[in-house]
C-alpha cells in the first residue's frame, strides 16, 4: 500500500490508460511538453525561425488542442508568420471544429481570410 501511495503522489499511473477507440481523438500534447515547445518558439527572435521550431514539433508528431494552437500562433509577431503557424498547426489539432478560436488571434481580417484560404487549399 505504501508503494501505491508514493505512485499517486508522484503522479505515476497505477493502472494502464484506457485503450483508444477509432472514434476517440488522439491526445493533445501534455502541458509540460507544450510549455517547452512554446518557450522554444518564443525564444527565437524572428518569425521564420519560430516557424522552423514549430514545424520541428509538428513533424515529430505533436498534437495540440485549439487553446494550445492559439497560444502558439500568438507567439508570432507579424500576420504572415501567424498565417504560416495556423496553416502548420491546423492538421495537427485534436478539436478542429474550434479552429476559429485560433484565428481570433489575428489583428486583421485579411490575415484570417488568408489563413482560411491556405488551410482549405492544403486539404
């Protein structure tokens, strides 16, 4: 019983995670890993370097929810960088029905429209 108590305190699962069904969405990135990715993106000085870091995470198979994607898009300084980030992130979000929430970060409606068109054409 002592080992069970220690496992619970340390956050170690005491039973296997339930199996995913084909209908369940893939899991989003855990908060600790997300903070690391976001900090890595923010650490870069230029949007093209930020995009490179973001693509590395996406290419590694990372999945995000729309709240996380919104935070990442907001790390970019200019509309063009935000558009690129949104296009890169869109196929990797676990809740795409909420993607308009991500686009709310954009200052200009024209950038939102560019992102929507690029996402549509990428499908």
